[in-house]
C-alpha cells in the first residue's frame, strides 16, 4: 500500500500518558470516528485490525470444526416472545416497526434465531453435535455509552452456538471452546484471566468470562492476596461473620436525635461525630409478590447492595425504591426510615451483626436513634444474608486472604445454556431409541470491537499504539524514505524493498508522501506498525538502512540485502503466521 493511495485519518494532537485510554488513542490513530453516542465509524486503519483478528478467529474455528454462517440482524419480535426474553432483556432491546406495523428487534444476541433455524432444519440426532458461528454486528440500547467501542450501542461480535443430544456432549464442546479461547488470547499475547460468571438473561447454569486488567475497566474482579481465588463481583461471597460477644461495659444508652434536612449518611455521621461505618441504612425493595410487595434490607451504610445476590434470594424483585418512591409509599424521608414497627419482611446483611452503639433510622420523619444495640433496643433480624458488594477489606468465604479489587474489561463469555431455548421454542429431536428429547445448547461469544479497544488499553506508549502480536497491526512493515523526491537512490531502494515485501505476501506500507519526516514517523508510530525501515541518502550509499522495532523503540543499522530476510524471519517466528502468510 502506498500512502498516497491511503487515508490515515490520524490526529495531530500530542498524546500524553496521563489518563490515557483506548478511546482517545483510537481517535488519534484514525481507527474510529464518533457518529453519535455509542455509534462509531470504523476507518480503514481500524478495519484492517479487525480483519486481522477475524483471520485468527476463522483459523481457530475451522480447527475445532465450527461452521460459519450469517444470521440476520433484524429479528421478528414473536420469536423473542416465544423464548420469554422480550421482557427479561429489558430496555436494552432496540425495537422497530415496519410499514405494516410489524414489530422487530435489532439483535443484541442470536439465541432465538439460531434455535429457530435448528428446530426447522435438524431432524435427526445423527446431525448432532453441530457447532455454528458467525461474525456479526449487534445492537444494544445502552443507557450510558462510554469508553468508545468498549460500551457502545452497535458492536461487532463473534458468536457461536453448539447443539447436542445430551449434556455430556455439550460439556465436551464447551471445554473445547474454552481451551480454544485461551489459545486465541495467548496467540495475541494479552494478559487475561478467566472467571466463573453469572449466566444472567442468556440462561443456563454454567458460564465463564474472560477479562483483561485495565484501570479504565467497567467490571470489578476480586483477587485474594495470594491470587489463588478470583471472583466476579456478582458472585463474590463474604466470609460469614460469627456473632461476637460484646463487652456490656461498652454499651451506651440509646438517644434520640431530631434532625431536619439530613441529606446523606455521610452528613449524619459528621453531625454525630462518628464514622459512616457506625450507621445502618435501610433500603426498601419492591417485588412482584402480592403477599409481600416490599422487603426491607439492612446494611452497613458504607456498603453497597449487590443486586445479583438479592435476586438469588428472591427472584421476584422488581427494583430498589428511590428516595421519592419511599416518600410516596411510606410517607417518610429515606435517611430516617428504619426497621422499627416496619410491617414488612426484613433481611439483614452480615455486615450488621457485630455492630453496637450504632445509629439507625427510627421510622419517624427526621428522627434518628443513636447508641442502638441488638437484643437491647432492637431484635436482630432472623434472616441474615450476604447482600453487599465485596470491598478491599472484606474476607472471602473459606479464604482468609484480604481481597484486592481490580478493574477489568470483559472480552468474552461462554455459556452452557442447556435446554432453556429448546423447551420454550419446541426444538426437540428423537434420539437413537426414538425418545423425544430437547436439544442441548451452548453459546460462545467474543466481543471483537471491544477486544481491539481492550488490547490497546494494555499496549501503548507516548508515541501511540504498539500491538502485542504484530499480526494484529494494520501493516506489518512500514518503509519511510527521507527526501525521496530529492535523492533518486532513496526512491529506488524504497520501491525495491516495497516490491520484495509484496512478493513475499507481507502487508507493507510505503510512505511516498512529500512530507516532513516527523509527520511520517508520527503516523507510523501512532498506528503501531511493528517493523519500520528508514531509508536515507547517507546510509543507502553504503547499502545500509535503519531498522526500528516499534514495541521496544530499538534501532539498528542493517544491510539492505539482509533486511527483508531479517524481518521475514522475525514474522515467521510468530505462532500464527501461517494464518496470514501466502507466498506469491
């Protein structure tokens, strides 16, 4: 590729390392441009990176016998109604009507579509197991798009689906895909980890997520100090506290505090000259249970509720009531609501059981109780559960190591879905004994667009992006001639090398723009071309060129006769070079 026939779209703004993230780098490197909130155009440089990663995916999917297909983006709403997910998925579903007023969904995922296909096409158990995959655009109506393509409304995914006659067959394929994903992420040389995950609205019992560490990550992963225990935020369980015997001499007499316009628990703690850790807050959740439409949750005021854990306790939960809703339903301000004479079920968190002389709402407007103690002023709730998020000072169940919280980006998720969709959508098959059985299903996704961003989160410097595996880069080799229009010998050898790399099937770019060398260096470094050849009149007269390896920045003077073989041999050492290389 000649730069005169290519568009870089790079930004000339200087890159600083402070608060750097993939979004700003992708903008500066001319990989993406924002069209609207959560919607991006992938420019030529970004698309070349995506296509390089697609080659890796195709190679490994073919290796495990997965068959590629392409499923429609537009889904008739009736199949989502049939699966029951049209309500479960919530407001993230993008719904549209055609001119005949028929309802459609822009697909955020394709379980319904692929199940419908298998139901109508696979008639015999002899065709199972089967593994189908696609690389397709997905849509989600994100409430808050952020960090560019990491959390966007339109994104690119590799998703695959396997179908089986029984659970044993499903598990075999699941383990194959799990190992294959590890191979893919090892090949592209990213620092990732795998954790047990929540199946959420996808369904099934077993799933695993793949994450990479990033200070800009939107997910939280909990690591024990010895790094032997890794937990997802949603699944993190606390060490179950034992009830301590409190020295009765420490018990103080209960007091009443009347306080108007208390805006927060931090404000309350400041007025009472105590720590927020000494306050118990009361949250109210609404349920779909007509018998118990509300439940009170007691938790230490510095902790946050974990909705996933609460939903595991009661799957009829609709939401946590807001301040306005508590005012409307209970006629009391949110900070002074408490368990006293509260005629609804109460669940207490483990964090409250060893508290004493604590502050709590009295359930009377603008009135708080100070120095409250269990069994003396208030019975401890009968129902004690783990309902708060893990914090850095929490203890994990069966492990006495303090927990570290790390921010991560989720890059892949795999599920053993089982028979959820086959039962709701009547996808049955007869086995060899002519017994009718629901088809078992697995689902395996990689977020391609967010993975590209996640890789950049881990691999950049003050000059721009460097790719951990050079085969992801938009170009493998860049040739930068200095004053080519002035020195014919520079032009001659620049094009000689350019043609030799092309003949070898190496993706090369020659910067033939009549620009200041600094501009050329900036663009090539910014997009992360790994192998850079600099040709100037002084060196080429001695049949030498300057070679720079982008990742390390190291430079060497190398004979022009050796440089092609030198770079070609470096590329050949890459474990997945055969995915790309096709000698002409």
